[in-house]
């Protein structure tokens, strides 16, 4: 067999294989350290595209879920104010019934009426002070859109909340002129306040329905995020057992190639022995 030093074909092949095994071991170590099978497009372009799509959808659902939670908080503020209004209206009804009796003098009925006017001011104050992020919610008819999911076109992911003008002197309650200064006025006030109480109760029920819908939307988004994370994990994450096996195999082959490289240097040793 001729002895050569310029080109040792077996040694070149062993070096090539050694480089491949070391690169494979390095990739396995990198994947094991990150826990991900797909980190860059060269790992698996199709899987990376799919995993990134899942990631974007998860983030959209998560942000929609936060929007829903904020919407629930806003509705809770409104419901609390409506609860206070209901108590004020109940007091107005009590005063109207009290003023409707003929047992009181005109001066006493005037005192009752002054409290009625102050309570109407209180209703206006509550409506004006019901704010969320600085925006009044009950001072005028208002609509607030809440995006609860990734789709802008779907009504399932887009909820529009409606709030009414709940001021005493607003067009909905319309008790700005209410008075109990006379027995006749007090009788009319009793009937009018009964309708106002029904309006406030109906508004609270409507707000509760919105809140239930947002809570259901939040629950649905949480479940969707969980399922999407599981799917993304199946695409992106690494199989630890298989990765450890591949790394061990690559390391063993690298050690074997390094050992064989010593044997492949036999031609150089033969040439050097001729020169001695």
C-alpha cells in the first residue's frame, strides 16, 4: 500500500465524520439546555411557523382575557353605584308616602320636600362620580366596546356594553320636577318613583347580564389558552429522552472517530520512519 502525506483519504473522512458528530452533539446540548426542539428556522421551518402562529394566538387570547377582566371591574363599579341609587330611591318612596298623608302640616310637608330635592341632587352626584379610568359611565348614554378575543369580525370576541344616563334630571329617570310639597304631588310622586325603581332594577339586571357574559368569555379564553399552550408545546418543545439518547450517541461516535484518527495517521508514521 503506497504511503502518502499530502492526502490521507481515511483521515479526511474520519475528520469529516468527527465534525458531523460534534455538531450533532452540540445541537443536542443546545436543545436540552433550552428545552425546545425548534429555536430557529433552520431547525424545522414548518414547525417554527406553526409554533409562532400558536404563540401569537395565545397572546391575543391573553390580552382579550385581560380586557374582559377589566370590563368586569367596570361593571362592578357601575353595579355598586346603581345599588346606592336604589337605596336613595327607596328613601324617596318612603318620603313620598309620608308626605301623602294628611296628618302633616304644610310646613312639615315642606321639610320633607326639601329632603326629596337633596336626594335628587344625590342621585345626580352618584351618576356623575361613577367613573372608570376617568370616564363617566352614568352621566350620559354611553357605549363601551370590549375586545375579548383575537377576532375583530366575530361578535363572539367583541362585546359592546351600554350604559344609560342615570341622573335624576336625565331623560331616563326623568324625576327632575318631582316634588312632594302637596298631597296631590306626593301621590303622583309615589307612582312615578315606583316606575323609577323598576328602571333602576332593570338596569342592574342588564349590567349583571353583561357581567355574566364577560365572565363566561374570560373562562372560555382561559380554556383556549390552556389548549393552545399544550398544542404549542407539542410542536416546539423537545422530547428529553430522545434528545439525551441522540446526544449520547453523538458523543460516543465522536470519541470513536477521534480514536480512529490516531490509527489513520499510520501513513505519516511510516514516512517518518523512512527518513530516520
